[in-house]
C-alpha cells in the first residue's frame, strides 16, 4: 500500500482529474476514493482495489509504470483476422492465439500476418483440452510438442520466441509434480532437438506456474484468470502474463476475449 507503484497509480488518477495533490506513495482514503471513482467511470466494480481487471483497463487508458514494462493484450480462441484493426483501436498491444488439433481454434499464417501487420505482437499457447489430469503424461507431452512445433513451422514463428502449453485447471501439488511435470519434461526433450529452438511457457494456476518455473521446465509463465486457483494471488507478481476474468466482448460485441496484462517487456511474443 506504499511505494513507487502507488505513486504511479496516483499520478494516473491525477492525470484523469480524479485526485488532487502530489503523489506521496501512500494509498490512503483519498486515493482509495479516487480509485473507486475511476472504477465507476470505467464500468468496473468500485471496490477501491487495483486488481487485474482495474489495472488492465488502466493500461488501456494510458497508465504507465515507472518500475516495469506493462502492456495490455487479449486472448481469443477464434480467428481474429477480420478484427485486427478493431483490436488495436480497443487498446491492445498483443494477442494470444492457439496452436491446437482443432482447425477452428488454431492460428494460421494469414491470421498471424494480418495481426502483425496491424502492429500487434503475437503470443501462442498449445491447447487441445488439457483441463483434466488424464490429459497429461510423457507420451501426451511428446505429441503436443510435435504438433506445436509443426504449427510453429507452418506460420514461420521466429526462433527464440515462446510457445506456452496449457494446464487449464487447478491441480494439487502431487499432480503438478507428477503427470504434469512428466508432460513438460517430454515437451522439453522435443524442443531441445528441434530444428528451430523455442522457449517454453506454462499457462495455469499459480501453483502450476511456480512449480514448473522453479523446476526449469518452463521459462515463461502465464497466470490463469481463475483467481480461486491455488497460489493465484501469491504468484501474480512473478507471472510474465496475467489473464483477467471474466470474458468480455469487443468489436461491437462480435469478438469474445479475455483481457491480459504483460508485466515484463519479454514474454516470448513475436511478429511476422
């Protein structure tokens, strides 16, 4: 509740005419009320807390951190080619899209080029289902890795960028250290011998992200928007990307998205 992050927030509120006086770095009653006023004006829950949803909106509204890179983005599970310019107008700097067995879900080269041409960064996550523990094993990790590498090659994803892999549920520690770790070990083995080298990312709960990052099985971490998942709050400062729930629609209600925040300059994104 004190420090440079609060000063940055106070300067943002002052710039919008919601807070008077100099930024003192103390989140007191006046700052709390100004925060509620900002949230009300933005159509957010006026709880006075600068959580992921409030921060995502503020970044789109021009909030700048003096201590770290912060970017607003989104993820979607449909082709966004026709929405590229609208996504930019909505304040997004990056788009997360999928590699997948599902043709309707997977990003192709035409979409990747269209989003890149609009000035958007791209990040990718591999997911077919991966929302129950039965979706994870060494054999399944090897298969997911190969399909991800094939699709990355098909669009020409640049070497050194990242491919995230999803664990889209809230597994206990034993499952993370067991079947999910085995899955990611297989992904690492496949990536270590690939012709084009990519970094590996994890999308999941705070617990899943922490364990796999600490075990060096993933370089990048994208925290799920499900705040009830294990260690969501405690891992959030360490996440490269933070997903924001709930989903919402943009582009005249035609495109359903999740908002995301990039908390670092390098989160494995790329452009074609």
